[in-house]
């Protein structure tokens, strides 16, 4: 696993992505962990009566993929999530692959913070869009590694 990027390594336009196919198990486990048992996510008969005509994944399940990128890739370990806006554009269906992409939009060196564009897509079309604000470790704040 990477030690992540330091604030000093970030540049506007830098991007990272992660894709995951949303499974039945993901939806059921997300419902169990969060307590969100909305029948739109869990009950096929109920979901047939909705505008979507079938079960859909929780919107926050897709949004959760953004945290994977922030915490392990860009900026990576040590990043502290401070805020996130989200606009849900389309449903995610079970079996679809969601790709979360994070892009550095602005850097705020006075406090080692960054504004990031966050987008999740399915087949190249946005299913959610937003903006994250994060605190990023500086080189000076990283613990020294042995060796």
C-alpha cells in the first residue's frame, strides 16, 4: 500500500479513479450496515411499482466509492474528509459497474487543503456529481519511516 501523496505533490488537474461492479451482496450488506431497508433497494415486487421499475442500489453506496479513491489513491492515506456535496443524477442498478473519479480542482496551501471534483459514472454517464473538501498531510507532518 502506498503512503499516499503529500500536499506538496498535488497539482490542479491530477485525477484518480476506481471502478466496482455493484452486487446483490453489496446492496444487502449496505442495508444491514446503515439500516436503510427502503424496499426500493431490497424488494423486487415493490421496486417494480417505482419509476425505476426494478431494484436499485443505495445512492450512498455509489458515493462511498469516492472515499476509496480519497483514502487510498488521491490524495491517499492520511487524507481527512472535511465536506462533500452530492447531486444524484441517475440510479445505479445491481450488476452495473460504477467508476468513481476524483480530480484536484483547487489547492489551499495556507492549511494544506484541497477542493476536489468527485464524479461517479456508469458506462461513462454521471450517476452522481459533487465536490469534496479535504485536508492533506504535508511532508513535514508525515511520520518518518524506518529504513
